[in-house]
C-alpha cells in the first residue's frame, strides 16, 4: 500500500471550505477549549460545541435521513458534550503510539460513554468512532471505506490491536505525514497537527475505494 500517496491525495483536496475540512474546525474547537467547551453563555461553550460537532457529523454523512440524529437538533448533543468535557486527560492525550492494553481499554470505555450519551439514538460504530476522531483524534473512523481498506469488520479490540501494530511497523512514515489543521478564521495552517490516527484514517479511507 502507498500510504504516503493516499494521505497526500487526501490533503491535496483539503481547502478551507471543503467538506472534509469540517474535521479540522471541529478538532480545533475541542482541542483548544477542553476546559470551556461545556460552559454556558460563552462563545466557545456549550452552544458552540454542539454546533461544531453537529456540522462536522453532517459533513461526514452522519445526519442522513436514515440516521437517528436526522430527527434531532444540535441540542441533543448536550449530554455528549458534557461527557466529552469530563473525559480524563489520558483520552485527550491518547494516539496510536499508546495502543497498548491500557490504551485500548480506555478507547473502548470512552466508546461506551459516547454511545450512552447519545441515547435514545442508537449510535453505530461509525457514529461513535467519528465522534471520537473529530474530538479526541484517538481512533480512525470505522466507516465502510476504512473497514474495507484496513480489512476489519468491527470497532473492537481486535481491530484496534491491528491498528496499533500497523502504526508500530510504519511509525516513521506516519509521523512525517502529520499535517497541521487549518484555521477557520484565516484558512491557514495552525500549530495543531493531525493525530496519527487521523493519518491512518485518511490512508485507508482511500485504500477502501473512496472515489473522491
């Protein structure tokens, strides 16, 4: 597989107003406002957090007519924002270089917390993993293209073990492909880098046959 070619192809289509750059703006918001994201009546607080996450999920196909979220407003995400705000620092700092037994346990527990916070919507693995990628950056999005490209079927321990092994075998290249996110206001690169999980997500999204 041409990891560098796939990631470069994804980044080449990234412009400030492009669909998938919604990831950058969502990720920037949560990473830069960890302590303020759930506060009311602040410009970076609860309302902004709900809308950032909602638009990112919409851009990434999670608000289609068949989705439970399609019948909900952004306000439905409030319990999820509160769950995210209370997540331990270890989740915020976790990336593929921490995919040992403890790290994977933490991912699976966080996935359960996210799923619970979205009730009564029945959150799929795709939705849960896309939330975790867009907020924490700690796991690839387990959508159809990624799963096909990486050769896994479910968002679980076995797949996460394989992702960790893949990172360890290709760590130097993956590190070199960590591009900076784009800033919403200026459209210019920030000092915040894509996580290792985001790099792997992009690579196997294309490997799985995404037509672009």
